[in-house]
C-alpha cells in the first residue's frame, strides 16, 4: 500500500486542480454528444443481455442516428464559432 503524506493529501484538493471555466463550457457544449453516446451504449448493452429482436435493432439504429446528429450539430456550431467575420 502506498503511503500518502499530509502535504500530498492537502494538495490533492487545491483550487488550481479544478476544471477551468473554459473546460466546463467545453464539457457543457459536448454534453448532447455525451448523452447520445450513453444512450447508444445502453441500447447495445441491453441487446447483449438477450437475443436481439427487432425493437432492439431499432433502438440501436435510433441511438446511432442521435449520436451522429449530435456530433454534426457540435461540429457545425464549433466551425461557425471559429470563422472570423462569419461565412467565407
């Protein structure tokens, strides 16, 4: 077992180790993609626990489409934000 000193224990919770506002904003923007990915994994896990039927296949297809749509929206939003002065 590793011995942890008091100094290490205290610095483990230093304020500079917290996520910055920019990092929290980035996570917030990516949240729809993250949630869609969680739904996809949930649908895949459900299908693994039993013999997949037509409803499981539909649920997985819908979840994949939601992931792709969320990724597309995020990519379009970030590409639009990076263009100086609007569209070229």
